[in-house]
C-alpha cells in the first residue's frame, strides 16, 4: 500500500482537491444560490395581498387635503409595510392643526390595515418656516403618531 501511495501521490492530491472543490460548489449551490431568488423583504410581506390600500382610500385622503385650504399637496408612497405621506402645507398652518390633519389620514385607513402597516408622515411647508418640517411615525402596534421633531430648527 505504501508503494501505491508513493507512486500515485500526485494523482491522489489532485483527486482530493477536485473532491473538495466539488463539495464547496455543491454547498454554494444548495445554500447560497436560493437566497438570491427571494425578495429583499423575505417572508414579511406574505399577507400583503390581504391588506391592499386601494386607490379609493388614497383618493379620499387626497380629497380631504384638497378640502383644506392650508394643505397644498399630499403625496403617497408604499414601500414594503410602510405607508408614507408627504404633506405640503402653507407656512401659516399651525403645527397642532397639521398634526390633527395627520390623524385624519388614519381615519380613512381601516383598523385591520393600521395593524398591518407602519405609517409615517412628513409635514413640510411650501416656504421656509421655523415650524416645519415635522415627522410623525405610527407603528403598527401603536394607536397614534409619535413626532420626532415638533418643528423648529
């Protein structure tokens, strides 16, 4: 046996090297490659089809904005499980009034969707103001917005 190992030393080394390379490639194929096929949210969006935010709901929110003379524009975006609203208001619009308008957005969204989505609002002014921007965030587990900066520089 010793003579066989000495005579075929180079072939045995190449055989072991090929064996380990094949094992590494199989491991990559089985464990790493399947993760490239998944989306960036993993399983967090599995119930998204049950919690659609319809265009009708968004249009109702925008209609409320159009009914308020101090609200100039409202933009909506959904990214994953976060609903984002950017509200542009008149610089004379009071901070408390702006926060109340953000609460009105919650009135249009169903309770089921409020428990599924996080909702954030960015209230900004159309002009330079000491009171704006204001950023509010409502976690799916909370009932109201929490404001990170209540106006001011």
